[in-house]
C-alpha cells in the first residue's frame, strides 16, 4: 500500500545579482539584522509595507512577530531561522514567499518544513517550501567564512544518516513507511560524493563550488520529498546537535552543532571520518566549539534523549559507556 503523503516541489531558483532583481508588490520582510544589512549593501530594492526581525525558532515568537503583518508577498532574508519563520508566516497568511539566503548555511531554503524548538528538541511543521529563491553568488561568497558553506553539513550527514537507516533496517526498527530502499540510498550516496567534491571551492566562496553545493542540497531535499521522510540524510548526527543545543544554548550556528555530530557519530559507527572532517574543515566549520565534557555528557544521555523524543532508530540509541571510551577528540581538533 502506498503511504499517504504530499510530495512537495522545490522552489523556483533565480541565480542573479540582487541589484538586477525587481519587486514592485508591497512586501512583508522577515530578516535577521546582519543579513538585511548585507542585502542592502547588495542593492536589493523592496517596497516595504511591514518588516520584522526574527530572533527565536518558536511558534509563539513567530505568531507574535507576524500578528500585524501586511503586504502582498513575504521576503525571508538570512539563514535557516529567517527561512523557517518566513515559511510559517507565509502559510499562516496565505502569501507567497521569496527566500533570499545570505549564506548557504542550511538546507532550509529548499525544504517544505519549518523547524521549531519544542520540549528541548526540533520538530518540523508542514508549511510548504518558498515559492522562489533568489541566489546572488557574489553575496553568498562574501558571507562570514564559518557560515558561507555550512549547509554542507546537511549533505555530509548523508554519511551518518544512511548508516543509521541501514542499521535500523537490519534491526527491524524501520516502520513500513521508512523501509530501506537500496536505489534511494545509492542516489543519496552520489549526492554525498558531489558535496565532498564541492567542499574546497564552496568553502573559498567560489561561485561554482557554491552552485554545486546548492545543487547537492536541492537534490538531497527532493530525494527526501519523494520518499516522504528524511532517513537518508538525518540521523544520529542531528540528534546529537538537537541534544547538545540544550546545553550550549542558541548562540551556536547549525553547522557548529551538526558538524561535530557528523565526525563523532561517524567514528562511533566505525566509518572513516577523514573525508568528512576534511570537507568540514575546507568549509571552515568549527569542530571544537563544544567542550569535551559537554560532548561526553551529551553522548551519555543521547540514548534516553532519542527514546524520549521518539527519534528514528540509529546508532545514537545504542551508545554505552564503552563507546564513550572510544570517542576521538583529536578528530575534532
């Protein structure tokens, strides 16, 4: 029986300098402060009817922020937080959303869901994707180095996510709607290899490298859209990031949490972490911002955390004290 789910499309993408983009409709603007300044410097012209700065990934904040929203179109300018808030408010107000990423820091510009923090974990609300994205590679290449290509984490996580998906299948822990599919896994692996090949150029801010990273993110998202779940790219590495964020607070970017999770969990899965670590370092993603004591305590509590939040089965569910003795902190150096 075919599971019931909606297969969302990807947004229409425009590769163009912002100075050439025109928007005549009255616009509601969702933004982060630094990102809005960057787009002003890039000469983005909007006819603003309303604007709001997003600071939290909670429904309550988004509802309060958009209570008096006005305009005929919503623009979300910034990273994942602005994109997710924009998707949520676009759905709530029945308006089209145009996303203007200022760094390729996450896959959120392409996805149909908005990630919110709830009860110490990330939950995904079905919103639909942005209608359009405007990508200016000069702007993206000038983003802060540690954010510029941090979205590679949402493709490198295929390495650990696929391992978990296979592991769950071997343990009989995949529900019928998430059974392991070999050809889908092969497609995901090819996308992973494409991101590894793009890492150095994307990390430097080269347009071709950033374009290839965008392609890999779009392909990863659409593969998951077709399957109706994210098992090929989201597993124990993201669970670690969700859990450790509760200790580290909201100050660290997505890549600073998921990047170490990829290296740590790939190692505990018995994988060769060198290519993954090299790609993360090429994209200038810090791997050592989480203190070792916090890493160990998070890994120690991760099985209970995964069970409590009913996260799909993976290596994180099976960690024990003997695994903590094998954690290689040198890989994060």
